[in-house]
């Protein structure tokens, strides 16, 4: 069984700045991969490359059977297979929650409106937001908006879901509701790649943890890797994060 | 020398005034709708078009904004006649008004388009929407909602500016007033009454456009806030 | 039939000088009246506020053409039947400009943060001192760009002064056209001359706007 996502020796630079320096990893079906690392390590860029939001200069990326390094890539077909949730939710402010979710199924898959509405209710129930279907995004909290954003992606039945630091912009008390939804998805067998700072979540839910540093994959392993770091950089990174958390709990 | 104001001399002319109001409304309404379409297309071109489209629209906009409407009306009216085509004064008036208001609408809508954040477009594309679908659902719709108040102001101004077309004998309220005053020799009273009529018209048009906005922009009606 | 020649161009350029002159008169006169109206608009006295609002709404809600006609014939009624067109045209444009400038400037005064008013009050300045020393200088800075922008409107609106018999650029074009009948050529050149006057002002207004936004941040 081939991997859902396969990166091989990916290099990317922005102008003269080298952001990805020979990145290779694989994510299989049903796996949950967490990418961790400092800002500037390239983790968000690698996620954006997996969804063809950025182009690469060298290497290969295969996602759900699409070859991203190929010039003849059909981007729309790729986007139908891959869902992405952004740090700033990016909900459409002029549409209600329900309309936000229905827009793509109706416009892209030509699903009739009645059916699309049922689909919207279904995914909203999955994320616990069915009561807010008629509300507009500005009436919701950050956590609620993010859950709607997840539902919006789910409505297109993607084979792979990407999460780009989706809790980083939220107040601490709101991250829990979003992480619970993501854990549910993982348990349901969705293939997921998340860029995250939530170490506890990564340890608990991820089947593979990828630590990136200076544009390279520095260490990979299961969640236990965070307790037994092999390299000094990962040791410092984890130590720094748990140090902050220890201080916060005081 | 004392002057006796005699507004009653104008009373028998109220059907003429009414006709003038109706003609002005028609002229403005047609020019408004067509001007909006033209302006929006130009705004899209200037915001997201190729380099030469951007240049062409910029030249068009600057030419219109830096020359008087009166001169534009003359150029179009006489220019068309020079080409050998015979157009009525009213048709020439509509063309001139559409071209004029198109330029101003272009800038207003363009500001709205450019205020839509890039991340919105990214989110739409990642859901699989095509470029056209993204542009319509995620860029144009909120942009127009956002600039609607400015657009309505433009159209009230258009209605007032339509009085200029009387100079090429287009049929509208000012032309009617000119005729009435030459009939009654009550020029001052005629123009006072006409001024008041325009005032009332602009009020009515403003209210109608506001109601139209409430009907179309559901979000604004429900939430009472701007995007 | 003669064609458009240098003589005609000279005539147009002379008329353009009158256009510029009338614009300046309208701007200065309209500015003075508009300033008073703007102050009335934000006055503590309700009567003044209402009067100013009514004046602004009246001026902004009527076409300039109608205003010019009304003033022209109104002045004739008062007995001044041989009034120079320049006076009638100036009066009309001054009233028109004052209505718009008053509103522009009121907006600029309003956009000076309320905290500035409060700070000035806490320094025990009288209302007049507050206005002159603290608020107006800041409002003036904000007002520069839109005021220059409105100057462009004034120049364009002088084209209507022909209805009161004033010979400015547009009227000069009509006169030339009546003798040589080449309307397209004549009015294109007229348009170019207007463009030459207005475009630099528009550009200046835009650059002022940019500089101001940078300064405010």
C-alpha cells in the first residue's frame, strides 16, 4: 500500500533564503503526523508545499496520487482530495456558517442545495456547531470559527486533512474544543498532518512526530520520541516548551 | 424696484414638472445600472488584469476624472455625429453619463476588491473553487457589499449631474425648467421650484437605494454592521 | 471654412486663464464661507448647527446648474441687470464650494481624536483657544489632501459658468465651434487643457494623502 503523502529530497527557497533543505518523509493512510519545530524551521512551508500553495525547486512530492512536482498537475483535483485548515480560520465573513460550508459542494461538486444543506448539518454536528448554522462568523468565538473551518473542509470529503497551527491564534481556554474535534477525526481514521505547538496533543494523538530544524527533518519517531530526544536541538526544544508550561501552571 | 413673487404662475405646469422628474429618473436609472456594470468590469481589470489592461483602465479613469462632464457630453454628442451616426440627445446623454460614472465606480469598487485579504482567496482555492467562482463568491460579493454606501452616493451625484445634459437639449428636468421659465417669464421662481424638486428627488433616491441595499445585503440587515 | 488654428488655440488658452481665475475666486470665497459654516456646524448652539446643516444639505442636494440659474435670475430681480457675468458666476460657485468644503472640513475636525479636545480642556484653555491652537492645526493637516482634491471639482465646475454668460474655457470652445464647426477637434483640445490643469492637482492630492497616512501611523 503506497503512502498517502510522500516527500523526497524537497528543496525550497524564497529568493536567497533557503527554507527547506532536503526534506523527506512519508505519511501512510490513517496516520496522524505532527510536525513540530521552532518558527523558521520550515514546518508551515512544508505543509503549504504539500497542498501546492508553494512551489518547490528540487525534489518530489506525491500526495493522494498527484505528483506535485509535475508541471501538468491538476490543482483543482488535488484540492478536492486535500483539505486544509488555516491558523486564521479564513471563514467568508459575508456568508453564514451554513453557507460557508455549502459553497464548495454546490459550486464545485454541483450538489443540489437541499442535499448540500443536509451535508452541512451533518458535518456541523460532527464538530458540535449545528446550533450556530444561521450565524455569521463574526458572531462566533475563535474556537467556534475554527471548528466551522474544519467542518467546511470536511464537507468536501477529503482523503487528507492538513492543519496549519490551527490553535496558535486562540485563547488557551478555546484550544480544547478544537483539539477534541481533531482527536475525533483521528480516531475516525482520517489521514492528518498537523503543524502544531501542542506537545501534549502530539504525544497523545500522533502516530508519527516529525521534528524540523533549519529546514531539515532533524528527528522522526512516535510520540515517545519527545520524552527521549536523541539530538540536543530536540532536547532544547522540548525542554523550552515544557519549561514554559511549567511556569504557566505556577 | 419691488418684485412680486408669483409661484402660482407655475401651478398649471405641474404635469410638465412631473414629466421632467420622470425623465430625469429614467435617465439616471439607466445610466446607473449600465455605469455600474462598466465600472465593475473596469475595477476587475484594473485590480487583477494584465499590465496593458491596467494601463488602459488607468488612462480611461484619469481622463474622465480630470475633465468636466459638460465637455465629455459635447465630445460624445458631436463625436458620434462626426462619425456619421445620428443619435438622439438623450442617447448621447446616457452614453456620456455611463462613461462618466463608470470611471468613478471603477475606483470605488476597485478599493473594495483590494480590501479582500489574500487568505480569503487562498481558502476558496483550497476548497476546489475555480478562479471565476472564487472571484465572484469571495471577492466581488463582499467587495460590493463593503463599498455599497459609496456607490449610492455616486448615483445621487449622477442624478444631479444629469442636469448638465440639458445643454445638449436632452429631455430631463432642467430642460423642462428652461422651457417653463421662458414661457412664464418667472425664471427665479421656476429655478427655485426646480431646485426643491431635485432636493426631494435626491432624498427619495437615497432612501430607495438604502432599502434596496437592506434587501440585497442580508448580512447587513441582520447584523447591522459593515463587513 | 477655416480650420482649427493657432489663433483659436490662443483664444482657448486666454479663456483658460479666466477658468483658473474663476476657480481661485470660488476656492478662496468658498473657503471663507465654508469655514464659517463648518464652525457653525460643530457649534454648541443648536440653532447654528441646524442652520449650517440645512445650508449644506441645500447646496449639496441641488445641481450646480440650477443654482447658477437661480442666482443669475435672482440677482437680476434685485435690479442688477447689468451685472458682469464674472460676479454672477463667482457668487454661484462660491456658494456651491462653501457647501462642500464645509462638509469636508467638518469631517476633518471630527476626525481629530476626542482625546485632543479633552487634553486641551484639562489645560484650562478656553473653547476658542482649544479650537485655534490645538484642534484646527491638526484638522488642517488632515484636510489638505481632500481640499486639494475638491479644487479639481471646482475647476471642472467652472465649465458651467457659461450659462450665466461667462466666457471660460468650455464656452470659448463652443464659440470657436460655432464658427469653424469642428466640434470633435475643438472639444478634445478643450478637454486636454482641462486635463493639463486638473491632473497635476489630482496627483498632488493623492501624494498628500499618501504622506498623511504614513505620518499618522
